[in-house]
C-alpha cells in the first residue's frame, strides 16, 4: 500500500490523539502491557531505574499480533529484557495468560490478590498509539485505582522499524481508534471524545484501505 505524504499527515493526527500526555507521578507499581513492541519493556526498565516505582508487573500471554511471532509469552520476553537491563528479578511479577487489555486487568487483579498486594497508584506502560485506549480500559475496569499512562518516547516518524512497518503501524492505529469509538457501548472502556478532525482522518485512511485491524461488527 502506498504511503503518501497525505497518508502520513492523516496518520500523524491519529498518532497525536492516541497520546494522553500524562505527567509521571511516584507510584506503587509499573504495570507493563505486553505486545509485539519490546521497546515497551525498555521503557518500563527505564522508569524503574529512575525510581518511579519499586515493583514491575509484566502482563501478557500471546495476543492477536504475537501469536504467530513468538513462542514465549509477551510477559516472559519483556521480563527477560528488563532483567538484562539491570532490573532485579525480585522486583518483577509476571502475568502470562492474558490476550487483551481487559484480561490484562482481570488477571493482574487476581495476581495481586494472590500475592496479598494492594497498590493504589499505577504507571501503565504501553505502546505509544495505545495510550488512550489503555487509559479508557483501565478507568472502566479498575476505577478505584489511580493510573497514569506512558509509552516509549518515540516520534511517529521514528517508530517503524525492522519488526513493524509504517503500514502496519497505521493499520493498528486505525483499528485502535475504531475501538475507542465502539468499545464504550460494549462496556469495555469509558467514553473518550474523538475530535471531528481526528475521526475524519480515520475515515479517510479506512477509505484508502487501512482497514485490516478493524473490528467487523
């Protein structure tokens, strides 16, 4: 699929919307959501070393993007990266069964109950274009907790790499924006307002063929 300057301009608008631009606060736990993007694990390790929280939780089994790519769970791979980056293993907890953000929350809740831990303030670490969707999901499913969301500090132009092409990034961003629109009606997320120009960019990209990650209703 051709990536024209117009496509990049539309995609940048959606990328910017997906960022919630939270300020980090000292927290009880850094909760890192697994994915195909191992830079998320490096961001979590960076936050640990900066002293933002004393505990790291990695959550993720194999999801829709990693099921055919990896044999080990997302959580296990991310934890290994964190340990290699100098995070002590005793500061890490693993949840390695979840396949989506809702399950991330459900299974982490169960893990914390088993460990008799009750953190109140979380830093959620996610891919850049999933910040807003993660925030909306956590507010819906764990409203009694406080969350700030962050991601690898990477510009849109620099985000594609050997593992994920610019076309894949745009396809996934478009799919996630659709989920922000429709998932509140299903009870999966809290409502997030989508500005008209952002939704117009979405509709243009879908019309151009960036529809592979859409939910088929």
